[in-house]
C-alpha cells in the first residue's frame, strides 16, 4: 500500500495515466474503463475531498487488475 493517503483525484489521474478512460459520470462518481488484450477492466471512483479508505483502494486495485507498486509508479 502506498505509504501516504491517496485523494480520489490523484487516484483518477493515475488510472488515466495507466490507460483507463472516463466512460461516464453520475453525480460525484466517475466510471473508468480500460480494454486491454480483449479484457475489460472497470471501476468507479467517488470524487470527494477525503482520502480513499484503504479497503476501498484495495477493492479498486483488484477491480482494475493493478498492484500497489504499479499504482505507485503511475503517481
């Protein structure tokens, strides 16, 4: 896990850098998707000012198929 807390906007920027695209927005939620080697990965991020809780961050990383190290490289 990255040692510092991650704000949702920074997480979104890292996912966009990793090749994800914003598919839609609904309220404060942004839905992102990446198609790579015929495999579709998607998740949603709630954009607010508080850091993303650790459990939520783990779930997002699992959904998008990224490790903590890969996320750290994208930031």
